[in-house]
C-alpha cells in the first residue's frame, strides 16, 4: 500500500469524522441568533409565563384557589 493511501486511511478518515462531529455540535451556533447583549437596549415585547394561562384570565377571586403548592407538586 502506498504512503498516500496509508495517510488517507489512518489520518483522513478520523479527521473527516471529527469534522462531521464538530459541525453537528457547533452547526447551530454558527448562525448567530439575534439575542440580548448586556448594555444594549431591550427591544423585545414583555411576556408573561404561566403553567396555566387560564388562571391569568379568570375573574375568580384569589381567595377561592384550591392550590396547595409545596414540593409535592399538588396544585
């Protein structure tokens, strides 16, 4: 087997696999998403996050809630 074939087999194939893995891992971050940087103005609309959006829009008084809470997760 010539030296060039040996180098391609034992160095080229592992290098190609490493490049494919690096592209799979870092591929999405190469696209540079639009995100907030400290010190810049905040141009995004405010959002409220809730596990139960219906609770935010209900007109029920807060005293009638039956949530127990706690670490057990029984809400």
